[in-house]
């Protein structure tokens, strides 16, 4: 180990994996130790693409190269910086956590080497100050992680969630951040005025109060980039309820809606824009050095920032290499050229993807249980994976061997875990988004892939005769009332009304059962309200990928899924829902459609190749 070093250790009355996740949060640690916010750039150094950090510390300009960190979830972390300019030559941190009676023993070691004689002379004083700051930091971590009620709430959650994700929830559960977070002054009068506006909207009163309190009391970093689903977990509330609250909070001027474009490889933010019109077809991830196509439904996330009118905050990254930004990574381990390494991985679910930072082909292992031994061989072009036995105690021995010409970093990633992200596919099915942000759409001529959505089309039957029978004015009022009924039902079942076309309605849903349930209620309500007018409603539902587009300066959707849903509705009779046979036979719809008369038939659909096997369900 490089000398001199400062070491602080403590016994925690808390689970090892939670303590590790807090102490390995080098972004938070750097902030607590008083380091300045750096600027990160990528440069070519000695023929290699290298991440370089630049900052001013104590009035001195410093810069450094930041090697990929080395960590094993729940066990250790080693981070190191090699300084290009400034008084220090090198520096870094090592975190070690091991089980102990009643909890775990944690050790944090800061190390470094001076470049200048002046810094060497001041070394005893600097080490003493650093020790005090480290001790204060660890005491603050203990205060958060040892709270019995917080630990009880965390234990009720899923143990399969990454330690880093569970710690983020823990931090949001606590009353305040006790490790030195900054809080800018809040304009309380303006906060209260905009809070009243939010409370006057169709937002749950509890959600509205929590949002306003959060914006007025939490640290700058927490309100600079807000993820509604993380807050929902910490608050014990429904995800869509909290997301709905933030959408209304945007209109009330409490927060700004931004779009974070996450890299599909490293899953870290590659770009943040303030409007969908700013999202391009492709984005470049600097960390992975790849160009990738943007899929709105899969890697574009809605994040919120406290309005500048309330508090002046900006997202700040103190350490870009922190495991905190990569909760899906179980381990990131350096393997020397031609070398080998063995580590023990704590209990995990058994689904893992293995890849390297250097871009060798990845390999996945999928099993309901973790293997006793996982062997990894890395060559210059590939990753070879083999699993052996079944872990009796839940732990897995990771045996790695390199056949590469240079050192590589091997990553073990959770294959099936998804972050608490409000992705485009979710937001697009929210009625509040479609209503409140109708003009929030892709740039003209740009098509954004949404991912899988469920589309519902409905149309009135007998409306043409209705106009002749009761007159235009009254018939128009009946049709408008029908639209209101359908929109209310769509909202009730978690969908969003996209548009009306003549007597027809188009709506999106996050799930197939929600759309079918809305269809059932649409027929029931139409009969209850207008059975005496001899009109009915016919419906079609389909699920699949579609595209988000700008049409008439509004968000709209198109693609084969949309076309099929519309064509299915055209095949329906009054009071009938038509589905593709493959969709109709889905197990999750069995209970909803149980006992309904089925009409199975085969026909062609305009614009769709081949004969289609369809099923009509009588919902009347």
C-alpha cells in the first residue's frame, strides 16, 4: 500500500452490504471530505483513451487520471487517482467490510504520496485533518444506517435489490443527510404559493404535501435530480401516484421535467435534455465510447429538478467512478495481463452478465440459484464463462484467468434487475403526461421507439343515424359525453387518452389487462347511459412496439401495433372487443374475459400481410 495512509475503523450494528454501499459511495465521501466538484473529460494519454478529472482545490489547479475502480459488492472497494498536476503525486481510498458479532467491522483507508517538498513537510498536519474528517464521515454513516426503524423498513423490501439501490432508499427515509450535504436557501414564500397551486390540482393530497416538504428540506443533490420511483419506495406510496404528482408539480412550477438518456451498456446517463424535441436518433456514451440508437421506452428516463425560482441547484458529480452510479454491477475487478484472480461473491440471484470495460463479447449465466464456482476466461476478443455446482451457503467462488496482452477490468452485472426509473414507456401511458404535456413531443421528422405499449381503439356505433334522429346539437352533446366517459375510464385504469378522431378514441396503457378492463367498463357505461339512444361502442386492443412522433405539434404514436389495434376495432360489432387470437389466449386475461361469448374468425386486415386469426368477445 502506498504510504503515508490514514486508517479509520468502526463496528457497525447493521448489515454488511448496507454499510459497504454507504462507505463505497465515493461521490458522497469526496463531498464529505471537502473536495471540490471536478470536471471530467476524456483524453488520449500514451495511446489510450483516459478519463481525466480537473478541479481547483485550496486555490490550486489540479488534474488527474482516474483508473477504473476495483470493487466487490459488500466486501471492498479500491479507488485511485494519479495526479498530472498539483502538489500530490497520487492518492486514493480503500474500503473493507467484514462480518462481526452484532453487525460488521468496516475500515476506510485513505492513502497518497506527495510530489512537492512543502506537502511532505505538512503531511502530519494534513493527515490529522483527514483523519478527523474521515471519522466524522463514518460517524454520520453510522447514524443513518443504525436507525432501528429504518432498518426494519428496509428489511421488508426485496433482498434481491442491489445494496446501492437499497441504500438510496435508506437515505430518502432519513430525516436529513448527516454526512455534510449542502442545502441552498429556499424561497419559502414562492414554495408555499406554488404548493397551493399543486394542491388545487387532481393530485393526492399526501403526495402533494410530501413533494413540497421534500423540495423545501432536502439537500441540494437530492432535489437536483429527483427520481419519482425511488421516492415512492421510500415513502411507501404507489409509483404512478408519485409520478403523477411530479407531473402536476411541473405544471405548478415546483420542478422542471428533464429527460435523461441512459446508455444501454453501462446504464449510466449519457446525456440530459430539457425537452423531447432535443432528443436525437443517436447518442454517444463517453464512458463506453459507443454510439447507440435512442429507444424512448427503454433508455430515456423522466427526472425532475427543483425549480430555480425556489432553490438554485445543479446536479454535481464529485466522483464519476463511484459504484453508486452503477447499482447493477456486482463486481468490477482488475485482472492483470496473463494473470489470474479468485474472489468470493456474496449471495446473489444467479442471473449474471459478464463483460469487460474493453469491449470483449459478453456472456450470461442464468439460473434460479447461484453456482458454487464460476470460471471466467478473458481473451483479447471474448469472455468465456462456465458454472459448476450449486452454492450451498449462497456464496460463489469467482475464478478468473486472463489470456489478454494487457490488464482488463471484468464486470459482473445483474442480468435481470431494472433500476427505479420512470422510463418513456411508462410516462407515455400516463394520462397526465398526455394532457399536461401535449406539446412535449419529438422533433419534427424524428421517430422515437417507445418499446411495448398496449393500444385501445374505440368507436361509437349508430352515431350517424343518431344525428338524423335527434338533431345535430343534441347528438353532438351525446358524443362529447361519451368521450368524457371513455376518458374517465381510461384514466381510472391507468391509461392515457391520446386523441379522438370523429367518434373514435385512441388510448395507451402500460398493461394489457388494464386496457381490457377499460374496454369492459366502456361497454357497461355506454349501455347504462345511452341504451335508449340505440348506440353502442366497439373496441380493439393490441400490444407491441410503437413509435412516438410529433403530429400537429403534439405527441402521437404510430407503427404496426397502432395500425393493428385500429383495424381490430373496425372488425368489432357493437358491444364487442376484438383481439388477436394469440393475445386473447394470454393467461392474464382469462379471469377478465371468463364467461364471455367468443366469436373466432379469420380475416385480412388492411396493410397487414396474411390472414389474421381473431377473437371477438361480447362485452354487452
